[in-house]
């Protein structure tokens, strides 16, 4: 059985918690795209952990975690993260890193930083983790795969010289910064080689065998559908495909092997970074929701910066579930909404005076205004409740209405940060 756990929205939906929970019954957890530019926060018996590179199955000793072909691999960050969890009592994880994954190089991070500074107020809201330059080089065929750390020295140095010729033109004449030194890059790559050597594997072969053997595999996506390079709010997107369909390519398994797609959506909306966000709220109203939201508030697991917040967007979530190919939905972070007398929900977009139910391209999205429907609040603390029917009726009605609007069965409801704070639910549709 292979399940993909992906985001229906802008990221930050709570995918890490759902993966951590379902990993208990899994043999393998695979990160198939993205890098250290976003994080999944896990809370368990070991403590609270913001994971950036590691898959969310690392807390189970029986699980083999895989960083697949499609990942942008920051090697120092990965090793730092492994040390961080082990130092807190977590057993050394079983980890395999694809020999085909692309390496985030130090100059990728520099170029990311330089470009954001150059764009100034028109920047993309990058986390400056080097992800866009890494993927750009991948598709320009001047990136470095993990296996190239182990290639012949002469051939590797030739590759480095070529990259420096290209990059230094940009660095010197556009950014007016110090040029790259090939010997320094080679030495860094040799350090990376020693760091990553214990984990490198032919993960494609490993996963193909696992599929043939009928292993239970979770594919873990980073960010959400709205940040997908092709299907999201371009250009304010990430530089990889965040949708389940890419799970096959990024992990290296047959597409028909994916049995279930669990789309995760938060009970209100949040987003880090720039871009169209139709249901966004501002001022004191936003700050109150931000402070109450999530586990410790709505602040980025990687950057710590405040997330933009808004009311639940049914139009965006319905689209997100469709492009993800969701077979079921996990609704997370329901508990913070208990302070509200009534809860607005975006059920349509007004674009130039016309109501739209289909999620539009970015050109029209910037002109969209939310059409809101107000639901009664339940005015109580719902943490600790373990049965859906024990939730206040207004809370049940809110979940049922979201399910009706997004046209996909909600099978899990999360009402707290801990593993056990998940309520199984029988869908109405």
C-alpha cells in the first residue's frame, strides 16, 4: 500500500503530524521534492521538532526514511538535523539518500540572497535557502547530483570550472559580489562527500523492490497545491511540483503504485510568503487568529516569520484537492477556532462583479474578492475529544460544510498538536 500525504493549500497545513501519525503503520516514508525551505513540525514523546530535510517518519525505529530523487538536498542542514534529534534522545534514524538527488550548493544560497535583495520590494518572499537556484541548475543541466561527489577528480573539477564561468558572470556584473573560487567549491564538495557517504543509496532500486514486496510506503510532500510550480499561484510558488502526481517521479516509483492520496487542509487558511491570498484577514483580527493558531501560533517552522492568515477558502481547497487527486482529506487545527462567535468561510470569488466557483489563474486571482458565508461558532475548547459525535454540534456542522464545499471526504479531524489528537470520522459524501 502506497499513500501520498500532500497539502491542499499553501503549505503549513499540518502534513507532518499526519505523516508522523500514519508512519506508525508504515515501513518506509519518502520525501519526494523540496528542500530545507519549509518545515514540518512534529510533537511527540521526545519533544517538539521542526523538521526541514528529514522525512516525518524519523521518530519510529522500524521506519526507513528516504530522501528521493526529486529532493533539493542541503547536506549540512541534513546532518545538523540528524544530530539535533539524536541529541534529544531520538534513536539514530534509518535514512537513505538518493544518489540522484540534487545538491544545494553554497553558491545557490548566495544567489538566492542576492536576487531577493536585488528585487527588494518586488521579491518572491524566498526563504533564501537556495532552492530556486538549485532547481534552475538542475533543469539547465549544470547542477550536481549526489553521485557526482564520488566521480573522478579531473571530471568533477572540469564541471566545477564550467559552473564557475557561468555563475561568476552573473555574480560579478549583476550582483557586484565576490566571484566563486573553483578550488573552494571542490573542497566543499569533498567535505559534503564524507558527510553524506553513510546514507547514499540507489533509492530507486530500493523502492522498486519495496513496491514489489508489498511494503507500506508513505510519500510525504512539502508545501501545498497553491505553491506548485505548474498549478499554483505562479510566480509566487516554490520551484518544484508539490502535487501527488510528482510523488512517483520524485520518489522513483511507478505512478500506478500510488493507492491513496490524503490531502491535508487546515480549518482556516495560512500562508508564508508573497502571492494572491483571497481570504486573507488583517490587523487585530488576523493577529488574534495568528496567536491562537497551530501549536504556539502561526509562525514559519523554518523562518520563524509570521504567517499570513485568513478564513477557510473552499474555492482554493476544492481546487487543491482536485489537482492533488485526493481520495480523502485530513482537516487539521480545528481547535483554535473555539474563541469565535461566528466563523466566516470563503465559498466563492467575486471577480469583476461575477461569482466564480472555479479557482482561476493568477492574473484573475489578484482581482478576486471573497464571498463569505458565516457559520455559528461553538465557543468552547474541543481539545481532548476523541469522537466526532462528541464535538459541539456547531463544530460538526462546520466540518460537514467544508466537506460539502470541497467535494472530498474528510476522514480525519485534528483537534490538538499531539499524535493522539486526531478524530477518525465517517464521511458524509
